[in-house]
């Protein structure tokens, strides 16, 4: 036997270490060649590491959340054969690393409740129970204690419950062993009675919330990267936020007309139209489409708009990037927004699609609220947040009419952007949105 030391390979330019997101194996497991053994995260890319050999796992580098340096031991595997212990570094993964969906923390899984199988069609319950009894008798006879031995205690008879009842009990956090059935099995009515009266603890008033146990969730993977990035942004950047109200009545009317004749093209939301307005206004405000290297003391004003789209996923907030947004029309933007959002949510976004943004747009959709104070996506210097569109009465020519209004928020880095610049930019965007014909003329 020999020990093979699997070292963490170079999995990205400029990467010195990677975080253990999760293990697919444990000490003592046998692994086959090319079998997944660990998920490792660098920046926002998660890479699945595979075993280069077949053997038995004898040592792991650490726990999920620990950092492993490039070239350091990741897994030690006992392999067959004689000779000196093998040591190698795996070949680097493909350059287009994909993003894996991660769960921030381990979910507690309840012990399954044993359930007696339902009788097959055409067989009565009495026949099934008789067969089950005979089987138990045979088992106890053949496996019974020998002379002088003490028979082990038999497990308690499992309670009967349908799959629907078991699923509901799991969702409610109810231990079926604590529920007293009113018949031969636990039914939904028994769960209702348990919720009302508890387990021998008297009446429980309707509407009272259920008590939940405390839980500790380790902040690792994507959740930790988000926490670190947001903390660094607030720590280093002096934020200020400006909010303006915009009348989007005409814009909403135009959007409805465009959607009515869209054919097989993607349905337009407000975002593609807003992006067109941002791209048309930015050339006059280059200080907003910029990145600030505060260590070098250099602000880079970008000529192209690489727009980050803050996207909520099961793993946390990701920011896929629309490259050269200024060169795309509303239909192309709608299609790219949908493609990038799907890629981020399904874990298929490429690493280069999640970096290099020059300005970020963040939208909560129907949860948009009245106003927001978004946190800047460092090292950018501004982030824009449209809020919910609501219909309210407004005065026009001394008459009260219904109008669709939307607040637009912008947060800026006050080291680079002055309040006057931010307000002037938003007013330019407002003009384009309130007279949407300007969006389509040079």
C-alpha cells in the first residue's frame, strides 16, 4: 500500500487559496478515479474537484468553510501497490468554471418514521397483517437467543401514516411518535388535534405560533463572500443616496404596445427600457460608469457600459454582467437579462459572466418598495435601484389624473461622485423615461 497526496491545483489566475464548500467523501470512504471528492470556491466560482486515483480516503484538509492554499494537501488517499508514497497535483479544471448552487449551512434532516407498507391491490389488510405476523414469528424463531443468552428488546411497533400525512408532519415539525391516533393509523385530523392541544399539555389557542429550536448556521461559501464584500463596501466607501420620483405613465403605455406586437421575442419588463436610458445618459456623466482602485488612487472611467444585474439565487446574491449594454436594443437586452438570470439561478453562469461590471442595477421587482439605499458593488462607484411602480393621483393642468409613478434610487461613492453629478444624471434619465420617444432617437 502507498499514500497518494492529492494537492489543490491552480484553479484560477491570481488565486492563492480556495475555500472548502463541501465534501463528497469522508475518511474511510473508497473513491474511484474521476469521482467527485470536494467543491472548492474561489472568488465567486465553485469548482468540483475529482479524485485522480482509486483508493481509500485517509485524511481530509479541513471542514467546510476552511481555506486551503494552492499546492497544499487536499485529500490523502491510500492506494494499492508498493513503493514510495505518491504525491501529485490534479490537472487544473476547465477555464470556463461554472457556478454551482450552494446551500449556506447544513439543513437538519429528521429521522424517517417507519411506516408499514400499504396492502397491494386485491389483498385485504387482514391477509397482510397475518403474513407480517408469520414473518415476525419465523424471524424470532430463526434468530432467537441461544441457551444462556438474553433476547434483545423488540423495537416498538411503528405507527401507520399515509405519505401525505408524513409529509405534512415533516413540514410542521411534528414527531409522529408523539401523535396519538384515533384509529388504526395517524390521519390529518390527528395532526390537527395535536396542533390544537399538544401532547398532554392542554388547549393551545388558535393563531399561536409554533416554537422553533435555535439553530446555528455556519457562514461559508457564497454567503460568506457576500458578507465580506458588503462589509468591505460599507467600510471603505462613503455612501450617499439620492432618490427621485419619475412619471412612467407614457413609458408603461409604450411597453404594453411593444409587448402586444413582440411575436416570438421575449416579453419586455421595465428593466430593458431603463437600461437604454442609462446607457444614453452615461456619456455625459463618465464619473458614474467607473471603478475606483483606492489603493493605487486611480479612477478608471470606462467607455463601454458593462452592466451588472443583481440577481437573487438560492445561494445568495449574484451579479451577472451584460457586456456592452450600450450596443444592444431593448429586445436583445430582455433576452440577455433572462439568459443571465437563468444561468445564475441554475448554477450555470461562467466565471467571466460574473465579473468586470462597471455599473450595477439592482431591482426587487414586485417587492421594490418606495425607496431603497443599495450598497455599492465595490470597486464600482455607483449602483442604481428602480422601485415599485404605483398608480397615484397627480395634478396636471389644474386637473387630478391617475399617473404611474416610480422612484429611482442611486447610491454613489462620495470620494468620486459629487451629489450634483448624481442628481443631474438621474434628472437626465428621468427626462428620457418620461418622454420615451427620446430613447429611440439619437
